[in-house]
C-alpha cells in the first residue's frame, strides 16, 4: 500500500492505472477510521481493481464554532486498517495542497436547506467542494459513502447527476455497535455516562421503524421518537424530521420513499442517526 501526500503524485499513480485499464474505487473519509469506514473499504475492494482511501479532515465543512481542531486523528492506525483491508493507496494531503486561496466552491440548494444543513449552514458547501475536488483528482469509477450520513449521500448523488460526473455512487448500510449505537468517530468524545445516554437515538430509530411500518403518519412517528429522546436527561434534540428521500423536503404523509433523520446532542457531542422507508 502506498501513501500519497500531494495531488500530483496521486494523479500520476491514477493515470498509470487508468492506462492499464484498471477500475478505480474511492472511499472519501476524514480519518479516525472505524468499522463503518471498514465496511466501505471492503465493498470497494470487492468491486474495483484499485482502492483509494482519502484521509483528510476537510476544514471547509466545519463552522467557526465546530470541532475542527478537536476532531480525532490517528493516521498510523488508519494506515494499518487500510492496509489490512487491501487498500492500494491512502491519499493524505495537507490543507495547503487542497486549497490555494480558493474562490470557487460547489454548493447545492434545496437538499441542503433542511436537517443538518439548517443548523450547519456552510457544511454541505464544504462537503460538495471537497468531494468534487477528490473526484477530479482520483477520477474514480465508483465512490462509496455510508448511509449514516443520509443527507450527504442524497446531496452527493444529486451533485453527480447535475454536474455530469461519470461516477457511480454506492451507498452502504449503517454499521452499529452491538447495543445499537451507530458507529461514529465522534463517539470517542462520549463519557461512559454519555455513551449509555446515546442509546436513546437507536431506541428512537427502532420505535420509528415499527410505527411507520404500521401506517402511522409522519407527526405520530416523530412525536414518539422525540418522546424517547426527551426522556433522556443528557440528550438535547437538534432535529427529528421526516423528509422526502430525494429532495430532503419535509413530508406529512408517507406516500413515497422517505428518510427519517435526527441530530441529537449528548452533552456537547452532536450525534446523528436515521432510517429509510421505501413505499
């Protein structure tokens, strides 16, 4: 496995593999890899000749009061995991190599106005910009994203469609701890007490799934989910919402595919979880 630090050396490697007719798969990450990332890398390994993992904490998707500096990093452990899973390259650039006095950005309207986009207004502009840059650098045939970041996945799919990227976007299932908590790099912020409290998210997901399968309306589902979360003293709801699975706009009646998503603060740590329901 190779580690590349610059755009140029990454492009040179990719061009050689492309000339040999090899397919390229990309797993974009911000590092501090866990089993959720591992599932993406494994899927990528199964479906491509070459596996590229980007390991880059992207500064443009963090707001001024968010956790950019505190975001966990462990590149040595990331490298060992990627190598054990058969990755061919880790692209690990410095911010200075990715951004040169930037004036061009990629943003998407409507889909980014709700859910996480409502409380993190610059977030998806930063995500779309860095993912577009990675697509231009790596030129993958396929790119892999986790369904835990469901709004991000929908936005990336729409961006790829609108900007004519010749890339297949592959969404992969949420990976959970044995007790149900969705895997997240931010779980490391949680104290032992907060870790137990965080299980209210997965309990709310399970309750919501049961209700929607029985034909409950959106507000009935959301009310029950909010009650479960609000019963946990350490939890503070950012949002619990049901939206159209394609355009991320709120729905009241389940007539088509929907996403039920939440963001909840456990202490100072913001966690997300969700489930999808297909009609």
